[in-house]
């Protein structure tokens, strides 16, 4: 069967993944209302195409934090990717590099910073960071990211603790015994994720992550690195303004794949207020619910400079390793280019906010 959309890759992934891993990757928090809302919110946005425009030549390249990218889509940090396929994070990063996309490595990866740098040297790489109770662990991770030529730090700020993911509790989720959190071999933070009665990943986070962190800790992080700091997990204008005030280089509007707290807004719903608050001063990006080319376009029209995908890359990885991710990104890029042409945009400069409108505008007619 020819795979023609992200959902096709997800169906294929389900044929390959064991229940422990599948439920970990697909689950949201609570009743999973926000998980479905991440998609439903996109469906409530209508496109307003402009016709009779020359779209014979498209330019979908963009510059993000000084790096020229081939298109406005990157791969979000997702933990423990070798549960999906032995290619793991390296396969995903190589595919991203070939597609001209940014790859963000998770702190909780099954491939180390150094191995990823060696395995995907031509990919633009960012490192997603958590602040540990033992700050020396975090500082060492930062130093290693710098040495391995990662271009930015992505500080996840919406996870002082991990959300209640019911499937992980039911499954007593543990990282398979042949895998470890590769960034912690030989350091004080354990690389083993094993359940002792509930979800092993939640137990790990509770024992290791610092729940006392505040915006003041951005100052500490800035004091130990010259890398740009992007904060991930913003859903309000108020927090976006604080990110600007504390010297961050960018924000990722994100609800953590709907995995932290249920009934928060979809990322695409929160995006406009963040753009209004800081869009002229900070790089605003988004993840959550992006499955189609027109989703990418809608986010750009509402003010995002690029978007990231998490689960789709894992589904493609589970299906066929690096080649699967390359295929998925090719499908998604083609869909985005079709959207750009049919909406009447040669390049980003042609995209206007008026090209996307909420469905409620039509219900008033």
C-alpha cells in the first residue's frame, strides 16, 4: 500500500509496536480531551485561498535562529525513540537533515548527545533540556551539547512533574531492559526507567526533576551558556512576555502533546495570543496536532515561524526506521507545497493572517 498521509504511517506503526511502547507514545493526559482537541482545533479553521496568482515557482525555505532551513517544519523532542526502532534518534535525525529540518534531541533519549552528533553531523540539532535537582547534572548536559555542536537549548517548562497518563499507569510502563537513557551512563542521574508500582517514567521524573524551578532559573541557565534558549510549553501571553523579559530567544507554543494536563487549549488555539504578545520580539514556534500540509500553513498564517511534529516522526520510525521518516517527511512536504500553491502563496511573504479564519465567522452569515 502506498502511504499518502501521516495517518497511514500511524496505522503501520501500530502493527510494529508492542503495547508498552505504543501506549506510551500515543497517550495523552487524563481523559485525553486536549489530545483530540489538538486535531479538532485545526479542523475548525477555514482557509481563504486567493486565486489567479503565479505559483509556478515555490520558495518554502526559512531562516530559524540564523540557520537556513528548507521548509518550516522540524522534529520535536520525543523520549526513548529506540523503543520504536533500532535506528532510534539517529535515524530520525538523519532523515530530518536530508529534509532540511531541525531535529530536537530529548534529554530522555536512548541515544547520547555525542552519538547523535557523530551519527547525524549534517543535521541542525537542538537539545531539549530539563533542570535536575542536582544542577551539576544539567550543567554537564549543557556543556556536552555545546561541545557536540548543538545550536540551541530547548528548555521544557511545562513539566515540573509529569502528567497523569492513565495507560502508562495501567501498563506499569518501564523502558525495555535492553535500553537505557543514554545521556546518563556513568553519571549520578540513573539511566534506567523501571516501574515499582505505577508509571516508571513518572517515578523517574519525580525523583530527578526539580519542581522548584521558576523564571529566575532562566537567569542561571543563561549564566552558564551562550547558546540561544528557547522555552517550550508556553500556552499564555503572560508566560510569553516573561520569556521575553528573561532573555529567551524563542518560544514553542505547546501543550506537550496533550500529555501534561487535560482540558488546556490546543496549541493552535493558544498561538494567536502569544504572537500578539511577543511576535515582534521573539521567535514564535508551535507544536501539537500537525498532521497535514494545511496545518503547517494555518500555523504560519497565525504567526508561527516554524512548526514541529513529534508523534508522526515516531510512527514513521516504527514503520521503517530512517527510511520511514524520510518517506513521511516527503509526503508532508508535498502536501504543504500543494497547500501553498492552492492558497496562492509563492513564499512566506505572501502568507497573510486573513487567509485563515475560524469557522464561527461563517456561522454568522
